[in-house]
C-alpha cells in the first residue's frame, strides 16, 4: 500500500509530499504547517504549539504524569 501523503523532518529539511523547505525549529517540535504544529513524539499535527521547550521536558512531563 502506497502512502497518500507523508510529512517528514530529516536533517535540516522538512518534506511534505513532494515539496520541501528548510526546517524552522531547532529540534523539529512545533514545526508549523498550514496552521498546525508538528509533534515528533506523536508523529502527527497539533492544533496549538506544544508548551514544552524541548523533547526532554516533554519526556519528563510524561514520566511524571503518565500520559500526554
């Protein structure tokens, strides 16, 4: 089965389908795309930017609370 659409961040490039551009964020979190924000942990888009500064802070929150 072929992918219908794919969003990926590799090195310093953001790829969405056949288009690509330079990555804006340092770690790939909250990478903007059409009024949504990419979450590399969930591998999907969020309606609002993540409140965490980096992935480690996100992981610490999940470890303390049990879920996101």
